[in-house]
């Protein structure tokens, strides 16, 4: 078994461990945030962690009505004009906690006196050292280059944090059911042979998701780029209609992320437009007619990203295996990317 | 002459008209913003306007140190849980001012009592009606589907607004020189024959830019997608290194946006990595060796997006013409996209 297959399979137990062990730190961070009442949040992250940040942006808006900015590290590292984070909550997300640009944002925010939170798999990392609250992923070492278990663990930590800030016990308890849901979702991976065979022929792709699953679309596209070199572009249905839809003609493949919930209808409509232009559609969630479909286990819609990313991970690895890619070390990527 | 060629050529006079006529409204908006001291800004936009928003995000951080969030309209239109924009500045950018999702964000922000600003080419549009300050683009009707003159006009209005909030007269005066610089940049379009011939063979592409020109990279990629169907993905050098670089192998083309300034070295380094992997590079700005190069007129680096986008517009139209695309109505796109 490849490392990445093993790490994908570990996701339920990682989640279970994180939920069992991280309640105290999450509660402490949530209490300070609830007490200081930041007006907005800023999140610094790269790669898969940036896709987890997109989910946090959605959830902080939805559950605690907080506007969220994704950070612009270049203002810190290249322009030396960092923003004033007055009345802000600043969150850094990084598996390794080692990327200097992300650390620079947290360092500055702490210096300015903000509430700062690090979400990381390495509690001894520079990022952890820079933050006043450190939320650990408990994922164990991730050895495959493509992030999988640290992505779902990041999503889950952020979901727990936001539900705690909201003081929403019902949602906290829904989260407890997710390790078991994730295990059931993983078991559906055996159904993917047909779509893997088709996807092995894709060279370009659009991945469409919105709301809770906007970040899922970006993470699915990133896994496909990293593992298979498919030129996969992620967008919301609305953004895709404002121009990029031009690319879609005969045979152009589009993958929709459509778990049940408020965004499913809009993704479905977009896929119908794609089919009207002669494009080919596949869907994670509810499909229509003869469409390629990756089924999802039913979960509360605010937690759909935890299960919806799994078939995308399995699809990317399946295609990579079929293409003969070294799935644990694809295309000369390195595990830790230090950017400034 | 096509409409899009004519509209690209009109850009200097549009800029000149906007600067001559919009000083009063920009000053009034800047005064209210300086008086109310919002802690952060939220910008709602789609398509090319969203790329102008990326520039505004950079500039508000850099010149007035304000963190900027790009809005999540789905929280308004699908989840019915709009964020609280307390102490925020909320800006909507839309050529037509007609997209319901963007209007919904401004409506809600005004209802909450925020300072609201609309940047639009139609001062009778729903977006203009929703905002307390309306900044007009003065672009005249834009008839080609691909936005060009409304994009540079949006960039310039936002530059003027931020410089005014900062009370920076030197920068306001630098802006006055841009119509002439833009005219000189347009005149370099005759040099593009070689790169147009090469780019007509591209099916995939990465466009790399950062800081002031992060939005330029996205706008260049969008023009190429809309007009030529090239699967163009934009990223900062740092984001590109965190995964997407995997796509780059022999012959994979990467276009760098590298005007002189704090980001040029990082873009240059990324292009060198690309060449080390066997990829092909082209650059808008300073090139190296045998690289395809699109030259830029020298301008103050905070205003580089006004000139750096021009060769990208010319390249996209040139490739489209060569491929026989109907450049004014490419691939069934419509001029006004109303999304919710």
C-alpha cells in the first residue's frame, strides 16, 4: 500500500483522536475569542491549508457572522507594510508550521496584540511558537507529499473551533459523529473504477463548488494537479459563469461538488449549462441521468466538506496509479514548502 | 476593427476622462472613510471586477494598512446568514452594476449602517442605487463581451480612492500621468507577433504574479480563457510552489508578470524553477536570455497593474484572432452575467 493510500485510510482515527484530545485547547481559544469579540478574522495559509481556510471563511461567516479575509503575506514579507489587525482575530493554518510567510503574519498579529490561533500538525513549529493558541491536528506524521489526513483534520479543528465560539452544543455533538461517517465514506471508494478510467483521459478540468464546499472544489482540483497533472481549475458556479465557462465545449469535463444543502441546486444548474454546451459532467453528490457519480454518505450539511473531499482524494490517487505516477512523491514536489 | 480592439485602444482617454470628472465623488468617499475609520474592508465582485478587487486588497493594505476580505455572497443569497460588517467598509465593483449577488451584499451593508461604495460603469444600476457613494468609470458603453477598458478604469478609480484615503498627494499626482503611460504602452502592441504565434499553440498555461500584480495575473488568465479557451491558471509564486508546480514538465508554458518592484525577484525565481523543470517561460516585464518578453513602459510600481494588463489583453485578442474566434462575442458568453 502506498503512504498516501494509508494516510487517506487513517482519516477517521485521526479525527477521533483530535476530537478526544483537543477539546481543551479549542475551548480555551473559543473563550478568548468570545470574550474579546473580534470584528473580523484574517487567515494565513498556503496550498491545502488555504483550502481549509476557505471553509473557515464560510463557517465563521455563517455561524458567528464574522467577515473573513485571506491574508496577503507579501505585504509583510516584500512590501514591509503589514496591515493593522486592530479588533481582528488572526489564524494561521499549516501542517508543518514552517513556512516563513505564514509565520510572519502571525508574528506581526501577536505583536499588535490580536488573538492569534495556529492550526498545525507540529506543536513545536515556528507557527505554533508565534500564536497564543495552538490547535493540534493529531494526524501523526504525514509522509506522503499530497496532504490528505492533515487536510480533513484541519477542517475538523476549524469546525470545532467555530462551533465552540458560537456556543453551539448541537453542532459540537454532530461533529462527534464524523469519524464514523468518514469511515463509511471511505468504504465507498471501491465504486470509483469507472470514473477513474474516464478521468485518466482528462487533461483539463473545472471543479465547481460553493458555500461550505467552495474549499472542497479547490482541494479536489489541487489533489488532481499534484497527483495527476490534470490542469484542474476550481470555481464557484457564479464565478465560473463570469468568464471561465468560455472554455467549455465538446468533451470538456466539469466535476461538480454537490452534497445535499443550499448550494446543490446552483451547482446542478451549472452542470446542466455545461451539458448544454457539449461538456461532460461528473458529480460528487447527487447526480442526474447518465452522469458519472461519486456517492456521498449523508451528514449535516455544514460538515459536508469532511466527506465530500474523500472521493476526490481517492479519484486523484486512482488516476495517478493508473498513469504510473509515484503517488507518494509526485512530480518532484517536496513535503515542506518554505515560501516568503 | 473589432469592438474589443477599439475598446483596448480607448483606455487612455477613458482614464483621462475618469480622472478629470470623478475627483469630487472620490474625494467625498475618501473623506467619509477617513472620518469613520473602518477597521477592515469587504469587497464584492465577480469576473474582471474581482481581479480589480484583488488589486484594491493589496493597495488598501499597503497604503492605509486595512485588511481586506473578498465577500462571500452565498452567505447572503443562499444561506441567509449575512456577516456582521460592524466597523467595516463595504465596496461593490461591477461594470454593469446588475448582478444580484453583488447588489445583495451592498444592500445588507447599507442596512447595517456601513460606509458603502459602488464602483460601476452604470450610475443608474441597482448596485449604484444600493451604495452611499457611487464612483463612475466613465468608460462609455463597453460592447465587447471581454472587459478591457472597464477593468483598467476600475483599477484607476480604486487607486485614486485609496490614495485619497491615505491623503497622499504625490500618488494622486502620479496617477495623472497614467493616461499618457497607457498610450505609450498600447503602442508597444506591434511587438507581439512572435509571442502570439507561439501562444496560439498553448492549451494550458500558468500565469504568475504577486503583490500589486496578483490581480493582473488573474485578469491575464481570465482574458485568455474567455477569448482563446486556453486553460490558464493564475497564482502567486508562493501559492504555485505549494502544489500546482507539479503540472510543470517539458514544454508547459508559464507566463510571469514581473514589472520592476518588490515582487519581480520572486516571479523571476519561479520562472527559473519552471525552466529547470523543462517548462517554457514568457514574461511581461523584465525577461532573461532567450525568453519571450512583453515589454512594459516604466511607471511607479504601485500603478504597474494599469500598464501590465495591456500586453495580456493584446496577447489574448491576438491569439483569438489567429484562431479565428469571434473576438467580440467569444464562445457564447453574454455581456451581463446575473448570478445569485
